[in-house]
C-alpha cells in the first residue's frame, strides 16, 4: 500500500512501540500495582530474568506472525492454511528455548506437537493447532487468556490496504490458533481495527471495530470500553484475562490522554500500563501497538529504542523493517529502505560539500554529510537522514537514527520539535559517555546545522538561534529550512 510520510512513520512505530512496552514491563511482571509517581524503566529482571531492554514472548510471537505474513505476501498468498500452519510451527520451535511461554499457549502447542509426532509427521498444520486449541478449552473450561491479543498487531499492518472485514476475520482466525474462546478473537479484531485506523488517520479510536460485531456483542464491548475509560489500569487486576488486559491497555491510553499529547502521551500511557501491575509486559505491549500506530516511530524515545532487543536476535531497526515491509504488502522488499546496505544519496550530494568540520562549541562532535559515514574517526553516529545497514562501523546501540525530512511543511515531519530535541539529546548522551560523535544528514545544510545548534544550546546555555550563528561560522552554507527555523525560534 502506498502511504504518505506520516503514515509510514506510524506504521513503523507499531512493532517498535509494542516491543518497547513489552521490554518496559518485563521487569515488573506479576508484581503489585505501583504508585502514580513511581519511576518505570527497562530494567530487565522480573520472574524470568530478562536482560535490560529485552522484549518477552509478547513481541517474539508477534514477530512470528509478521514473518509468516511477509512470506505469504511474497508468494502472492494471503492468510491461508499454509500461512497459519507456519505460524503454529514457528511458535512451537521458538517455545522450546523461550524464557517464558504463556501457560495456555504452551499447552496448545504441546498438544499440537504430540499429535504430529503420533502420526509420524514433522510439521504442525493449522488444523493441528485449531484442534489442540479446542481440546485445551474443552478440558480446562477456559481459553480466554491474553496471549493472542498481545501478538496481534502485525495483522493490522498487513491488512492496511484490505477491507476492514477481511482484517476482522483474519484476527479471529489467528487468535483461535491458540485461544479457542471467541472473546479472545473479538478482542484481537477490535484492537487490530483500532491499529489500522490509527496508522491511516493518526486517531486513537478503539470503537472503530464495533460495527463488525453482532449487535449484542457490540453492546457488551461498548460497556467494557466505557468501563475502561472510567477506571485506572490497576483496577483491572485480572489482566491475564483477555478482556481485562484489553481494558487495562485502553485505560492506560485514555486516562493519560488529558495530561499529555504526542510523544509525551505515548510515554505516559506505557508507564501507566506498567504501573497497573500484574501482567505488566503484556498490557504495555498491547497498549504499545496502538500507541505506536497513532504517534509513530518518531515518538518513541531514543533511550528506549537504543538497546531494545530480543528473540531472534533482532533490534529496534529490525522491527521497523518488518513493519514497513508488512505495510507495503509486497513481502520481503530488500530493495527498499530500511532494508538496504547503502542508501543512495548521490543525487543530492554536492561534490563541493563533502567535507567534515568540528562543532564550533565541541571539537569531539563532527558535522558532516552522508559521505562522512565512510570515515573511521568517530565512536557514535546521530543520523538525520536515511542510512543503509552497512554504512557505519559502530554498534547499533551507538547509532541514533531519526526520521527527519528536510521539508518545511507541517505534514512532512511528525513531532518536529520533539525529534530535533531528541537528536540533540542523543549527541549529548554519547558525549557524556566519552564518545566522539558524527552528526550528519545528506548535505549538512539544513538538518545538521539545526540539531548542531540545539546541541550547542544544551552545552552552553545559549539560545538555539545564537548557537546557530556559531555553527554557521564553520558551516557558512548552513541554511535550515523555514520550518526548522521556526522550530528553533519556538525552542528559544
């Protein structure tokens, strides 16, 4: 699907924010509710010993869905039996070495695997998973856990260009692979349609899917949504149940909306989800998928993205790649950014402006254009333009990449002032760690001097405009576009 710049940003934010919420909650899982003023961080630990900034089973299972859907799209298929079987088999393979697998999910995968072994087959099919899912439900009398809702977000990205009814039905089918209870499917369908709506419009509206339920079921969910909006996340203490997990996530989003907006709301809502206690990583990951869809990749704090990681050895950039590929609907698109070893900027680079200069207020900050990435005299990079996967020699945790277009229109850059400040703060963070930093865009004419000015202001107490004058002493061709200049004035 062809998306505009802001929609692409929002699509890219879905999986990254889901994982950020997951990693944020991992260290607090099964703990009590926390005071509203309690600090929340990606500290790791928790009952399963996750590393700091490591995501859990929530994100890992979502990655399986994303990759199965990408494989199908690349072969011109959709959510057929083969695709669903691939999901079930991949979950089974992952579960063998996972730190944490939900009780219900493990039971279903175990039964499905046993059936395959008994018949002398090697691969779990969708039919195996559905049969095992029903068996677990019949034997226990319950299958309404939150394990399908936590992983459902990739479906919304894969169905951006498809009718809403198709997404609704797909969510029911994928949920039922492990969760027979129809309420789990309804929760997934409603959340997926809310994510789809948010990516396309930027609006948070969990009621967008109600018309696709029967009249009776829509009335039930409408009351549940209203209840969520009237209570706090901590009030839904049985959030291992899919309904209360749904309510806790929506409560975290709506009860923080009045005090914050944009990136500040994203952060406040995820922290509120974690403070609600109990199944903290799952509630925060559910909320994260929707918040990322509404506010985008650019709204996720760099401090969260920096070391975000998890199974199968992925980092934030890999989740961004998966999300954008799903949104395009073409399968694995290695010829498109961000899945490119080198991003070709040659059309835009002036051969007379490929030099690198030292920041006038900090000689350990280098200001350059895209060609400066080939140098080896820096320890960290702050990129303000698109960069390929093989263009810099530093570790991913020392590369701060920001989604920033050199365009003045308000429709070009989401959260412009926030992103500019985050970029300047990333330079300051790397410098506080003793690193020599390369700050670059393509031509170092607009983006680089703007962020260099903000960093100079942080460093010295000058106004950003005063610091820009200093930057122009070493970059005489610096000419931030009118939108960036207005942002500097507002930040002054």
